[in-house]
């Protein structure tokens, strides 16, 4: 008889875990997936494309309904898990339903941060995190009224681009001195700002939001330096927080995220966590690729195969606000490293490769990212680059041609 395995969360991490499990566990588990969002798992990375009208919402679903059904997976979406009874191996769902499990996986993702500033409770203040937010922002965009987006990271840039593409006047506020400061160095961030502004988005850096003003509805944003930006709505996209409430209330060890070991196991022996809600060796990744790597390891572990998660080389490889952006590894360059640079501002292209001990350890690309995965492979494999050093900046095909000559 199959063991009941319950996954809480129906996002990208959960979908990848199910895909890996059905390949490795050979019918060992009866899998049930409990998701709070009222729809099938979808590609969250493409939400801004839905907002921009570049793709339809149904088209971002990861797997069709029959895929789950054909693999014997029980799907419950639009359902909120309310409690884990660790002693009785039961998961309680809103509506007094309980599900027994032999293994439980937390893939509860993250929640968007809302700045604790005066006026944050006004009508017209939104977040940008899931498909329900996109539906609200689409109705907002149809009014063509000015919108302020708070946050110059990935989420903020994507929200701003989607709204601007839909015809909404957008001002993007960012507290730091450059966009995407966690993923880009200063020259790359400057170029990204220029390219984003060419798309009609006004960008204000070093912009500290002091309050949102208005009577009952948003009328604008006031900055700490006294500047005021009129707006009909404000979108908070200033970061995410791991969703750990369910684990914490069950007495499972949490820090910033749900604490897991190299097998993705929590402090409860039969409960695991992965994706944005998990904290491994003090790190919460908040990115898709590490979640997929964790899913592969966890599926193998649950199938009683040898597997351990050692952490991930953090990489960003996205089209941000319509601009191709890639960064990976130690792109800032630690002491003793050296950098190779190529900058062509007119063409909107920037490349930086960081080398240490004869190996590629980091990279930043703006505009031209066709060779991003090749650079990422070299960073992960840590193979010596001396033989290709003088050509590697110009891409994989030219480098290989030079080696063959």
C-alpha cells in the first residue's frame, strides 16, 4: 500500500518535486498537493508578462490538469492548510478537514513585504506576488492613472514594466543607490536603469518612502526628503518573507525560514521543506533554480537514494523589464580576483567576468545573455579557463572556434 505523502503549497517548487517523485519513487507514495491559490501551479516568473499583455494567464500553467490526474496525484487547490499535528501526523485544512500523512513537505513559498509606513492601509495600496495580484493590477492598469511602484529589485522592476507596457504612467522608487543591488554591480545597474527608463518608467534612486497620503484612497507618496509623487495607486514590491507560520505554530524549528538539513529535513523527522520557505545552512534563496535543485535532492532522498543538498550557486537569468539580465556567483569580485569587462552602452550591452585562481567565479551580463548558461556551467564546474581566457568574453561559439584553429 502506498504511503501518503502530502505537499503543502502548489507553486513551482511543489510541481517540480512531484515531477521528480513520480520518476523516482515508483508508486511508493500516494501524493496529495494542497494549494491555497485557486488554480493549477503556474510559472510565477511570467506574471509580469501576463500583466504586460504579452501572454494569457492560462498559458503560464506548468502542467495541465490531466498531467496530475494521469500520475495519480490528488490536487486540492483553493484550500488553506491551517495546522500541522506533528504527533498525529495530520494536516488540518480550513473547513475542519484533516489529511493523514507519513511524509509532509512544506513548499509554502513567501509572502510579499508591505512597508510599515503611514497610509499603507489606504485603498489603492497593492502588492505584486501572485496571479490574484495580477488580476487586481490589470484592472488598475485599465484606468491609465499614475502608479508608484516601491522596490527596485526583481519584483518591483517586473511590476513597473508590466504596468507601463499596459499603458500606465509609472514611477519606480528604490531605497538603494542602484537597481537590483543584490544581483548587479554598479555599471550594470546604471545601464539597466537607462534601458528601463527608455521604456517610459521614471526611476528614482535613494528614494525613502516616508508615507502614503490621501483621505480614504491613495493620492500620492511622500519621500523622506519631502518630495511628493502624485499617484492613484501604490504597489509594494520591495521584497518577500518566507512563509513559515504553519511550521512555527507546529513547533518546527524556524529562523528566517524553515530550518532544513542537507536532506531538506526539518526538526521533525518526517517533515521536509524546500523552495522559498526553506532555510539551508543559514540561507533562504528565494529563487527558482535552487528550489528545483532542492526538489531533485528531496525526491531522491524520499526514494531512499543517496542524495544531499550542498547549497546552490546563486544565479539570475531573466528578462527584467524587457531587458535580458544574468548574474551568477561572486560577480563583485573578492580580494585577489580580477575582472574582464566589455561595455557597449550604445548597444545596451555589458559583460563582466570575474576570475580567481584561474577559474571563472562570477559573471554579470546585460543585454546580450545568449552565453549565460555556458558561463554558469563554468562557474559551477570550476574548471581552469587559462586556455580560453583571451576569447571567453566573446562567447562560447567564438571561443570554441578559436580553440579549434
